[in-house]
C-alpha cells in the first residue's frame, strides 16, 4: 500500500514518474543501551516498520525534498556545501547530501518523497532510517561507489557533524545490516558483528510508545557522552584503555576511588555492567534460554533508571507494569531514553489482555494513552520494485 500511495503522490507533487523506490527499517535495541559511543557491545535488530522513499532525477538543478508525514518541505540548489536549517525533519536527508558533497560525490538535482510509519521521536531510530535510506538511494541510483559499511559511516558522520548529536554507530549499522529473524551482536569499537537467531515463534516483540517524544540534540544525551568521557579520563590515570567498555567490572571496582563523583561513577558502572549483559544475552539466545534473557532485560532497565538516569516515569511505568504481568518474559526501555519507547517480549496468548490492561494502567497513571505495536524482525535497507 505505502509504495503505491507514494508513487501516486510523487507524480502529483513532481509531475513525473518515479525512477526508484526504497525502504529502510527502524530498529530496536534488545539490550546494550548507551554503549555504542563507549565502544562496546550492543544487540539491535531491524524491524518491519520504517521509511519509504520514492525518487527521480530532475532537470532544474535542485534537491526537492518532501514527506507525507510533515508539512515542511525544502527546495535548494545543488551546491558544494549545505547548512543545517533549524530543527526541521529535512535536515536528515540534507545532512547526507552535504556529507556526500564534502566527500566529492555530488549527485545532480533530485526529487525526493518520503513516508514513514515509525512514530517520530520515539527511539526507534527514525533519523537513522531517513539518513541511511537517502544515502542508499542516491548511492544506488547515481553509482557513487559506497559499500554498505560506507553508508553506515556516512550516516554517523551526518548525525555527529551536521545534526549535532554525538551518537554512535549502532543505529545506522542495525538498519543497514539487519537480517530477518536475527539479532546482531555488534562490537562498536571494531565494527565486527555476529548474527544470533531471534525467531519469535510463539512470542510477540511488542513496542510500547510512551508518546513522550524526545529530541536527542536538545536532551541530556550529549551530557551523558561527556560524563562517560570524564570517567574514562579518570580511569586512564591508572589503566590504559581506549573506551569504557574495555574496563572490566573487577577493574572498575578496584579503581572506583579514582572517580570521586558518585554520578560519574554511576555512569561508568552502568556502561561496564551493561556491556557484560550483552555477552550474557548472546549466550542465552544461543541456548534458547529466553526466560533468563528476559531477566537481563529487566536488569538493563533498572541500571538505566538508577545509574544512568535516562528513563523517566513514563518508561518506568511501562516496565513496572510489564514485570508484574504473567506472560511477559522481559521488558526494558529501548533507544536513548528521555521518552520514546519500551519493548516487551510477550507470550502470544497473553498479549491481548496485557495490551489492554497496560493502556488502562498507563492512562490512569500518566494521563494519556501509550501506543502499542507488534513488530517483526526485518532485513535492512533495500530497493523495492518500482
């Protein structure tokens, strides 16, 4: 439905037929939160919700960028460099275009039309979905020569240097290299990746949107990055490591007096212990021990709440309710936090009652309803038949 709708709307907006249709998923992170920029292990998977793009070259020498999700649109001449324009959505494709131009790859004028079914600002990586999608489509159509890892790095550069968020590599990597029914164990330091089976069988991967949006560039995300760098600098007086995830729990305990600020120590403790949880989680999935995997999800959320302080009453309420409901295997916030989404692994038979009861509980406590989605584990970015 979405591609056909987009094709029709593309012709209406641009008075020409599309030359290509592409799709890029969003992602959830199953465990390993706020680890990617600390050089450790994460366990994301791509999901079957994401962003569609229809495109065609034009002869007017401009990038014309529209979305069916937003009223704001952009028309800008082809140039050597671009600047971020306020906080509008089209900065994500514009940032990719800028990074391509900086690298010496400047495609001609292009008409672009997007549509996404990811809730915006929910922690499901809608920004990486748009960035990777744009990079993949332009690279594919114009033959710019990027491999998939190059597209990942291009999207990360866009976030860091154009958007202004000090995010790591996990989000673009997950939506580029995702595989159906597989979770990935990604080492964010050396970008090695192993796929582990994550077939849901008689379970549902539920996404619970708190409907409290977050904006990473304006949140405390960058503050957490700075706090981790402070902890790393203090520890490096005694041990030489490149990132916090190279520190073992025993080392952190041995040198805890080197971090006199309790808040900074808590940030480091979360990172070190969360990195260990990813190793344990991968082992449990290989053993098909989904119950113990669910317990690690709860432990992860508790650490994000108490040590890293990125959850909030909305996400905490979702996980608190889930932990007390029979048929829920595990739950935790996913993404950067400060709002956004939680995920829950739920037995299929328990899901309808769980979903209805959670909506009532959350509305009573928070004052408005959450949104709950069932999702499947998906392949990464790809071309669709035009």
